[in-house]
């Protein structure tokens, strides 16, 4: 974890080359999948981020041997998987949602799973209720106590039919990780089909699973009796690529992101081009740069894949404060995702958040009851400020704003950024940022 504070002298273009490794949203789930294997697994391209350390700690609590013979590579020995107590799980999990996804694999390996009392402020009622309902559909028995939730499967887990009300990534992962060793066939309708989901399916297929992607977001999983370990190179982190691309645009910079690939970034690249950013697809990455002149306003609607990712809009909004005219971002995936814009307003940005969306505005993505819209009018010069990191993507957006702004900014609570961005201080230095890090 990073220490708490960084002081940035902004207004300097970021220029240089950095490299991204495996996606946080894939690597942590691939680590959980290793529990399903009866033989060792190897995962490469693992980023050095705190979320990976959380999952590693949880695996070790369950008796999994985890080693790292070289940087970016993890080996998992699952020959001695054992039960763990609520207190041990809670000590390693913190505020992470990952313990929920351990349930299916643990029920298959141990016949039981335990979830500590995560509390509504840490995960929310709707997500955990869905996960529990899905496990019940497979035949699990859920008992709640003051310590947390105790789950068993006295008659084993059996294939089922589940239709998601929304193509949630976490819900899709839960069903797949549980279904691969359940008896019979599971049909999951309205599933998420993000590249990270597809990479998880590829890992499970290597292990011996039978998973078919059908038309119209339907995934069929035929349960098998045994899964072996895997050897896999993780999909690159699409969110980190979009973050550095937005930083290049906002700071009038020029950044080569090694490890990035075009196919998984196409939706982002289209919007990047519309704004006026330039990119060049290279054999080992993508170069992003500001070509000079005015940036153009755009209208963006976040959506599940293959739509524009909700995690992409936050860093992009910083760049849109420098575009000539009015941009609109419709957030349809998560509620309350625009809280980070308050700090941008303090720095001089002109951003108005409509908490009930813009109902009269033409749309392509289906409307949702809780959606919001941000209207960004630019260009507005940004000036330095005292900033506090609110969350992972919002925190990186504040970092971009500080790098873009004239004058000095102090950013506190930097540790949150290390949950999903590897070696952030080293990368800032490689790109020529002017900062003092109190590490």
C-alpha cells in the first residue's frame, strides 16, 4: 500500500512509456478459481496491487500454498485445502467483496463456506442477497449468525437455471465458479460477457470445465466431477489503459502503454478519437497522445460490455473539462458514481450533476431508475487544490486533475489507488511528472 500523501506540481505533459499487467478484475477471480483445481496452478502477469495481496492472504488461510518465484507470477498448491474460522477470514478480507466468490469453490472442496459479517456499508444488501439466492438455487443451505454467514451443501450442488435482472459481472462470476463442478447443467441468462469474464471462462476450460457462450447473453455450464490446475497469462487491465490514455489527453501528453491491445479497447478508442485524441496501435501496446488544437465535446452512455465501461468515464471526465463545448456523460451502471466531480469543481471545472439523469435527452442505452448524468462545460483551466481520494477510479481521476492543473495539489488517502494501479509512483516518475511522494 502507498503511504497517505503525494504533492504534485501540475501543468506538465506526461510523456514516456509504461507497462500494464493483468487486470485486477480478472486476476483476483483467477486466484479464486485455483481453489477448484486438484493440481497446482500458475498465473502470470499478476500486478503488484493490494487487492492481489488480500486474495493471497485468504487463499493461505484456507491452506493454499502461494509462491511467487518471479515478479508477476504466482503458483498455487491446492493439495491441502482446509477449513478456516470467521475471524481468520475477516482479518484478511477487510472491506473486500472477494470472500463471496470463494463460496462455490469452497462448497465443492470442503462442503462448507463462511462469510464474515461484512456489513451493509461494506458491500450493500442487494449484492450479497443475490449471491446467497444463487447459492440456494444450486442447493446450498444458508445459516446466519452473529459471526457471519455459514453455508453448507448437505446434498451437494446441482445445476440450475438462473436469469439475472441485470448482466452483473460479480453475479456472473458467482454462478460460473459454482456451476463448473455442480451436478448437471446450469443455464445462466442475461449474463455479463466482459473480456475478463471470457478470460475466466478460458481459465476454467483449461482446468477441464465445459462452458458454452450462447446467443443473447446465455452461458451454459455442464458440471464436471474434477478440475485440474491451470497455466495462464492474465488479460491486461483495460481500466488502467483507459486511465493513462485519459491522462495523456488531459495533460497534452504522449504515453505509450505497453501490454494494451486494440480488440478489448475498441469502444474506448472510438470515444477517444471523437474527443480529438490520437492513438497508434503497436505490436506490443498502444500509444496515446494529444495532437494539439482543441478537444471536442462528446456524449457518452456507460453500459455493460461491449458498451462504454463505467470505470472509463471517471478519468475521461477530467479530459473533457479541457474540451471546447458541452459534454454529457450518462451513468447507467452504478448509482452515485459522480461524487468525485465535487473536487474537480473546487479545482475550477464546470460540471453539473443531474441526480435523476436527463430524461428528455436522446439515448441508445436503456434507462435505469437510479441513473445520473454529468454535464461538463469546457474548456476550464484547473488549479491546484487539497484532494482526498474517495475510491479507486475517482482517486486516479483526482490524480489526473492534479497533473493537469496549474499550481500545486496535495492528494491524501493515496493508499486506495494501490488497490488497482501497480507501481503508480514509479510510473509517474517514468512519465516525467513533477511530484514529491512521502513514502
